[in-house]
């Protein structure tokens, strides 16, 4: 260890210790020793202290002991002539720094409870951007990406670049490598996060550009706290298992520190702290280097690297293997852009979302009918329309190959959602004939054209599913006439796929299938798909999951053995519960397949329909995504999806597919279709054939005519007289919410 650095780190650590101790004493006087201290909504106490020392700090007085330990770790200040050949004293100083800074941050949460925002998003409009400690929901959702490889790690950035443009480019370069970017600390009055806001870049957890706090302590404490919790949560480690926690991070989480600007003694102290986790520092200023390896995989501190080269240097120093998916489009591309939204003034073009038709369809063809890589646009391109335009859209993907089977079509089709979403500046929601696409002005400026949708799908489907097909061609339609034609063909195919499951019942199979594809948006969401309970997005039924499992045995669709029956009426099985518990990361230990009232299944944002209990009418309503109006439960579809769609269990509400509505087990615990008192007229039209059959089956052939719709009313009070007049069976049934 360079002596200069060691002495600077130790000097910095002493300064920070004194500052933090003074704050602690002040807080003790002001709030008393019993004052509770905590980071919001976490089971990991103050995570660095808990992870490394095993101490559970819950009250101010608990900090006493930690200060003592920190003090004992602090090496004496280094005098100029003293030889200091080892790294160890600086590492200890770094650890002590992090302990006391973490306590300082916890005190800040008492003193200024509103300083840090809660949740994933920044409030840029009101100038509030600092997100502070991530709660456990964010940890579970994001931390798992470090484990499954979706994100190799993070870059903790201190300071700022010279220009706003440089900051923007740096952020994008890191995003393209799928890294998270944690930001804090200022250099000459500037901070990277603020530069990004100035450049109009979306910051917050969804774009992986996370502004932790304004100073060096906040970014160090929250970044290393996050890494520590990830090791405990996903590595199954306990508080106090410090060696294992540090090694887990060194080996598994590819992270590093970028120091942009003047490296003060305090920065050195924090950099020394990060080295304990195996995270090296790369600086753009000429600070002394620490090259010999020891704790980190390669060098510990590398300096004087221009900002333009700093990412590739960091990647090399940290020994990171990055897989960049080469997708031949003019936009940045990768999972980091999946959570980004396009709204308001940013929208250049919109397709679907209830405003126009938008449909996507994967179909297999003969080998000689498909030209691999051919992408064609039929209809106007983005350059032919004005900003704010709306166009109809149909994406037809034709695949061919010796191993290709019709059964695989829905699986390839379901990928379209995230594959298109990965492009920067493009937002995609939904599936099948309820797709919804937004293209941002920035994307158009960068040269995005409608054929790029096809180029994305060709490149990525080959990459991920090349084993099951050989050729793929894509046609994108944007004129009404062709879109209508494709819509008809696609709907016929959806029908056929749906019908494959007809005749199978939940009782006749011992195996259900899971789907956890949506966990990137809804981290605890687990669909378990049975023959009579199709996926709530409508895109996956039991057959599809079975085929998906065959193609990809370690993928998102796993067989789930039903096991012992716990409740045949509500639809609960021991095997499903066990699977749910593990797949929801211990958040849920049971749910019912056939009930809306009693612990229904989790619901995520892609559901085709949402059903809700209507207590006054003693029944349920359901609404599909395309219906934009008010509904009798007092919420529009968009509000409902926002309220119940985060992957949680919400008694009284449940997401379901359109097809599932007319399956026999739909809400069977509450009496099934007999409870249905309201639905949009267009949805009824769409499912009418099957609905009529169901009505016959239950012996009330005209039930479909007794169900109210928006023309009758959009409140419970408005529709009740209609139901009474029609003698709707729900009115005679036992109270839906129990006695
Ligand atoms: Fe899978 Fe369920 Fe998401 Fe559909 S809604 S993709 S079935 S997790
Ligand atoms: Zn979903």
C-alpha cells in the first residue's frame, strides 16, 4: 500500500470519526439513549455494522459499543517518516470509517426524516432526488439481479465529470454493461446525479442510475450496505459472518468505485473501506496508485484515467466479463432500460394501449418460406408522421426450423415484451392483441425506425432461442388494413392455443407449472398455472408452460407438484404453497387458485383483466385493459392495475386472463360465473361464444344477458336496479364477504 494513500486514508478516518462521534453525543442529548434508530423498512438493522460485526443497532445507546470498536480499529495517525508497508492499517481505518458513517446516516434519518425519499423513484420536478437506503423490497427485487447475473454488479461514483455530456455518456456506458450506478459526493460544487438530471436523463432505481445521497458518506454507506445485505439475503449468510460476506462480494458482485474529482482524505478513507469488499477504486485524477494485488482481484487503486476510458479500465481491473448483446439498432440496449418509461411530452409515437390496435404474433412457417434476418415495414415509418402521432401496429414474426413446433410459438411471442423494452427510449407493455408501444422523441432523434423492432427480435430470439429454430423474419405493419388482417389471423391462433387446454381439468394432472417471468417488474409475483387457471397475462397456459420447460429446463416455467390437497374448493395444495414460499422469496406461504375473497393469487401488471368484489351487488365485476372508463368498484383499469398489480395478494381483487373468465374454476370458491354482475360490453362481445356455453352449463342460459355493463351504469348503485329486475342469481347467493 502506498504510504501516502494509507496516511491519507487514516487521516480521513480520524476526521470522520470525530465528526460522527460529536453528532452522536449531540443526538444522545437531544433524543436520549432509548431513541430508536433504523433505516426504513429493512430487517438488516444498520447493515454494514450488522453484517460485519453482528451487532443489532436499534437504539441510540447501541451505538456506544460500535464507536468503541471503531476507535480500536483506528490506527494511530501516520507520521511522515514511519514505514507503513502493509495494507492492513488502512483497511481497518476504512472499516472504522464505514461503521461511524453508517451511524451518522442513521442519525440523519432521525433528524431529517424527509431528507431521503422512500421507494425507487426520484421526484425530479420538486428537486428531490436523494433516495437513501434501499428498503428490503428494493433489495429483493434488485439484489437478485446480482445473483442471477442480470446485473454483474455496480459502479459507485463519487464526484462529477467536467461536463454534463460526459456524465450522460458515462452513465449510458455503465448501463449498457448492465451495471447499477450508485451516485453521491460532490466535486467543485457538482454531483454526477445532478448532472444527469440536467442532461434530461431519467434517474432512479428503474433505470439503475441511483442517486444515494449528496456526500461521500451516503454513497459509501448505502452502496456497501446494499452489497452486504445482498450477501446475507442471497448468500444465506448471517450477521457477523464478516469473512464470508466480504468474500461473497469479492467473488460474486463485480463492483468498483469511480472517483471523479479531487480525492480528499475522506474519500481515501471510504475507498479504503471499499477495498475490504474487494471493490477497487479507479480515479480520473493523478492520485498515488496501489497496484500490488492482495485483497482485490487485481489492482486496488488505479489513477489518472480519462473519463472516456474509465469504464473499460474498471472492467479490466475488476476482472469483469461482460456480455453485451449486439443488437444492430441505433439505441443503447440492455435490461437496464427495461424499467424506463416514456410519457407526456417525450412521446413521439404511440401504438395500442386502447388508442389504436396493436398486435404481436409469432407463427411458424416452412423452411423455404422464411428468409432469415429479413425485416420489412409495411405502412408509414416514424419519419412519415408528426410527433405525438398514433399508428396501428402489427408485428408478425415468422420462424422456421427443424426443431420448431407450434407449441413453442407462444413462448417466443411472450419474449417480445421484454426484448423490445430493453431498447433505450422505447416502452412496451402488454402482449397478444393488447400490446402497447411508445417511442420517445430521443429514440427518434437517435435514428430509430420501425424496422428496428424487427431487428431487435431477430437478433435476440436467435441469441436466446437459437436452439429451437433456424430462421426468423419479421414484418412490421403500420396501416389499418394490414393490421386488421393480422389481428384476425393472430386472434384465430390465440383461440386455437387457448382451446388446446380445453377438456383438461385441474384434477386430472398432478403437475402444475410456475411462471416467474414477471418478477423483473413484480419481484414477489408467482403465477402457478393449472389447466383451469391460465396465466393472468393470457399468454401462457398449462400447455405453453410445459413446452417452455422442455425448451429451457432451468427457465422461468418449472413443474410444480401439487402435492396434498389442502382445500379443494378454494384451490390450495401443499406442493404449490411450498413452491410459492420459495419463489416469492419467503413473502407468501400460500394462496388460493379459485378465490377472490380469501388470499387470491398474486397479481402483476400484465393481467388482461382484473376482477373486483362488489359488496352491494353481492357479486364481482371484471374489467379488461382496453376499457378506459370508470367501473363500479370506483377505479378505472389503470388505477386498479397500479393498486393491485405489483405482485401482491390483494383480497377482493385478482388479475386473470380473458380466457380464464370462462373456465370452470374461475372464482369457483365464490360461486364462479354466477357472481359476475358487471363487465364492459366489448369484453362480453369478445368472449360471448364461450360465455354462452358456460351459462348453459350452469343451467342459466340467459345469464349473459343479466350481466350489467357500462351502458347500464358505472357505480354499484346504478347497476343494482338492473340486476334486481333481471333477477341476477348473485343477489340470491350467500353474502360474498361472509356473514
Ligand atoms: Fe408468466 Fe404470469 Fe407474467 Fe404471464 S403474467 S408472463 S404467466 S408470470
Ligand atoms: Zn406480469
